């Protein structure tokens, strides 16, 4: 669909089913998207370590889940923390306070 017939000067840009004309009408949307991408880029500048959940980590998580009576997703976090030598966890989850080799910080 070409919007040139409306003499607006817009071309037939199509993005996610919307014409360029309609998208131009939503400049607020563009601003919000730009702000979101800026925040994502700032977050990616932090020194992050992405830990894979391999078979060994999963087995460690199963052991921790049984030992400390945790849900498997919580135990997986603890197993990955242990692998990285991380001992401090910011959480409101009281179940994790049962794990004796980490320190939980968060409001009670």
C-alpha cells in the first residue's frame, strides 16, 4: 500500500502490519522504543557472566534441591552461584535462607 496518493510524502513502509504513515503518527511509541533500547544497552554494559546449565549443573541442582528442600529452579540458581564462588544473594525468598553456604539479603 503506497501512501503517496495522500500527498504526505510517506512511502510504503510496512512494519509489523502498520504503514509508515501510521507509525509516524505514533512518535511517542518510537520514543518509548528508543528509551527501552537505551536501557537494554546500558544493562548489557554491566560485567555479566552468563552461566550455562549443563548436565553437571543440573545434577548439582538436584542434590541441592533434595538437601535443602528447594524448588529445582531455586536450586539451579544456587548451584550456579556455587560454581562461580558467589555467596551473597539478594532475595525475598525465605526458602533460600536454609542454604548454609550463602547469605541472603532482602527485607523480611
